[in-house]
């Protein structure tokens, strides 16, 4: 299966190199290019004096344009490259920056190191890079829980989902997914400015993540405690505010035998949400290291599945 082989190449390149800072400084990153297009369209199609209906259709227009441009460029690249092993290799390398496996590990490891060393202030700074909640209110358990939740959710959004759509639809599939996910992260917010403008992008992101979120939960379950994780997923995934994030979070919580989610503070707002795997204790700093080991095993298992698909 060509899509699976492209994703193997992209995953290996990401694991070996990540996205080098020297390259980022020189040309940026495909996600920043997508973000720049969104930023250019948003003020033109989301006017303060518009009605909710006008803002909604402005958001639809923005989403269609961003997804269309991104997917069209990927289709053009795929069409231009020869159907040879060299063309397949180049397509896989084009997919490389759209898979964030190494970056995800590095960001969570940056929280785990100071937290395990007892440096809570530095751990709070590191965790603020990957979560939206107020880090100044987090104790050691809160920092560990926030980082583990980010690890679970972003394994699905940042790695499994783009790989899934790359397998299904090739380079255009992974490009389209990253456009949708970037739209959701930039405009899919429930506030006065984006409630209506970002509604279409947020719902579309929920839709394209339905299968990858459950696959992510399955990967975490298979590399930890399968029966316990499957039981907790069935019971608790629906407790999460997101229709998708609860699946990998529940599986990771069950695998580590800790509780995740629960109440948290965003700015001045308290989100009083239920715990996932509530009967378990709060995570300790060492659980973050254990979570990273589970993550590596889950990504390794995904890689083996991709190889099997590519060469079956």
C-alpha cells in the first residue's frame, strides 16, 4: 500500500531528525505556512459587526479555502513526482514535517526532567508550552497530569491522525488533515470572536479525528494492559468534553494506573470536569517517564503496522 510506505518514510525521517531548527529558521514549517494563510483570511472574513450567521459562513469559506489550497498543493506535488522508488521516497520526505512524533516526545520530556528533579517552577514553564491551562496553579501532580493528557491527546492529533489520513489518501490526505487541525487550533475556540466563525472547523476536526482517536487508544492499550485499558476506555472515554480526546486519555490512564482530566483552570475560568479512571491516584513525576516509555512503544507498534501494510 503506497500510502503506508509514504508514512513509514515520513515517520523514520521524523524520528531521526525531527524538524531541525536551522531549517525552521530559514523556511519555517508547513504548519506555520498554513497558519499564515489562516491569519490573512480571518480578519477579512470575521468582521466584528457581522451577525452570527455571517460569521459562520465566513468560517466555512475560510476553512474551504485553506483546505483547498493546502490539498491542492499536495496533489500537485504528488502528480509531478514520478511513480518510481525515487518518487515514493520524495513523497515520504514531503510527509515528514507533518508528523510530529519526535517533537511530541521532546516537549513532554522537557517537563519530565525538571519535575523528576524537584524543580517545579521550571516544570511549570515547560508544561505551559503544551497546555492551555494556568501553570502557576499546578502542583507536582497537576503538572504531571497536564503533561500526560497532552501526550495522550497529541499522540492522536499530531501523529496517529495525520498518519492515518496519509495511509488512506497519500500526501493530499495528510496535508488536508493538517490544514483542518491547524484551523481548529487557531479558530476553533468557544469565545466571542470564534464561537461562530470557528464552529465549522471545530466540527470538521472532530469528524476527521473519530477513527484516529480510537486507534490511538487501541495502541496505548496494546502496549500496556489491554483488557484493563479497553474496559476503562469503554467506561470513561465519553466523560471527556471532547468526543475524541477521551479515548487515548482513558487508555493511557489505565495503562499507567493513574487518573487524568478532572477540574482545571483556564485563565479565570474553572472547568469542573470529571476524572478519567477516577478510582486511581494522581500521577507522580515518575509516571511521566513511564508515560513516555508507553508512548515510544505505541509509536513503535504503529510503525510495525505500517510496515505490514506497506509490504503485505
